[in-house]
């Protein structure tokens, strides 16, 4: 569909929005399936991909299965991973 839209002259920004919307729908569907399979109500998301505000907003809008948690004090990218590694190293040295 993206290539069809591009060849028909649809704007790149419109195509990008469509891509992010589709990705958010896919994440919600897979996430809901996994929650049901494993009896999970609360989900935490992280990773650099969720620094994309459009994707994150779309996901938050479409998520309807339990609570979706997003870290607000620690970056969801490698900076957060490094902080977690530092915490684990600190715990092992105690």
C-alpha cells in the first residue's frame, strides 16, 4: 500500500503516518494476544523505537488491554539500558 500511495503521488508525510498507524495496530494486536495467552494485564514498553512520538501516541490511543506503562524518568533508548546495567553492577557489588 505504501508503494502504491507513493506511485500515486501521496505525500511522504501521509505515507509515514499510515506506516506508524499500521505498526501501532500490529503492536496492539500482538500485545493483546500475548496478554491473553499469559494472563497479563499490565504491560511496560521500552526501546528506542518508542522515542518516536507519533508511534507512541498512536499506540497509547489504540491500546485497550490493561494498563500500558511508559517510563518517563529514564530514556527508553540505550541510555536507559546503560542505567539498568549500572544498577545491576551496583547490586552485585553490595
